[in-house]
C-alpha cells in the first residue's frame, strides 16, 4: 500500500511556511533542500521539514493539504509546536 504525506516546511522558527503533499517524502524534501525545482521554496529559502502527516489515502492527503493551506497562520504554528516545539528539521530523522 502506498503512503502519502502532507508536510510543512519552514525557513526558520516562526518564519515563512510552505505546505505540500507528496507520495515520496524523502525525495520531495531533498528536491526542496537542493532547490531542484524553482519556485516558492527556492525563492524564499524554505528548506526545513518541521511537520508531516502520513496516510494511505491520496484523496485524504489532498483534502488535508487544502485545509491546512486555508488555516490561519497561528493555527499552523500551533500545529507545528504541538508536535515539534523546537522546530527541528525532521529530515535527518527520516534518513535514520
């Protein structure tokens, strides 16, 4: 069964946020970190993985991404801080 991920990147603690969805979290975060795809995250240096959720339902992942994008900024910050109060870059944890 395939996994899908909704993730939040930050430029720094309380910095610029980016929300995305992917079927390959390691690959996608690597692309963001190395500016392999030009766009928002490369322009604003948004490279730290500070939050992610996993599901096997692609539709649920897409719906969750849209909902999170519609949230007020403060709600997004609270979600991050509930799960990652230090705003650590979780990418290293994924690598093992």
